[in-house]
């Protein structure tokens, strides 16, 4: 199903039964009001068609296409839901501390560090991290990189993979 609003925002949802879906631990996040509203619209629609069922959102698997306006051009970024939640904070601020982002998003620290690393230390750096180290610490600050340039219009920002240990 696709939900579209007057601002051009669209939501596509894939619903799978738990028997066909691998088990993922639920990871919570404070979604921005725009995204929460869409979730609620879909919840109402789905539950009106399928009574007795329960929806469980897998925030860690969400994918978004976000338009970002940089100084020289507008780009489409293909990002995870967590990356989207962080990027949407920069609609109201140019620079945020790690603690500000943590409070606003509610993303657990391990997941938030991975998300911030992917946005500020990966190939596509749309956030500028201070200090310029490879690790994300609670004392770091992150600014939106208005000077960002890239030859492509649509860019994918992959999440940093966790190192698995036994």
C-alpha cells in the first residue's frame, strides 16, 4: 500500500506474517511527527481491513529516500529509518551534540553510534563530526555539511556493519 500526502511525502509498507519474517529484536526510536502520523494512518487502515491482527513495526529495517538541499544542489539520499530520523533533526538546527541527538531520537547508544558513523565517517559524509576521530563519543558534535557535493543525484548511505564477536 502507498500513502501520499499533499507535500509529496509517500509511505510504502510491506506486511509479512511472523512465520515468514526473521526474528529481529525491536529497536525503538522517537519518530518525527510526520513519520508517526503516517504510521498511524497505516495502522488504522490495516486494522480496519484485518481485525484481530497486530502490527509490529521493525524500525531497524526501514528504508527512506530523503531530499537534502545542499549549497550547490539538491540530492536524494537513500538511507535507513534511523539515518532519516537523525537527518530530520537538521531541519531545525545546523549543529547538534551527540547527547542532543540521543535525547531527540531515543535510539539506543550502540545503534546511534553506528548511524552517526555512517553519516559522518563513511563515503558519503553529509554530517561533519568534531573532533575528527574515527570513533563516536558522547562529547562529539555534528553539523550539517552544507558544502557537500557529489556527481550523482541519488546517493545510498549504507549503515556501518557491526563486528561480530563470539
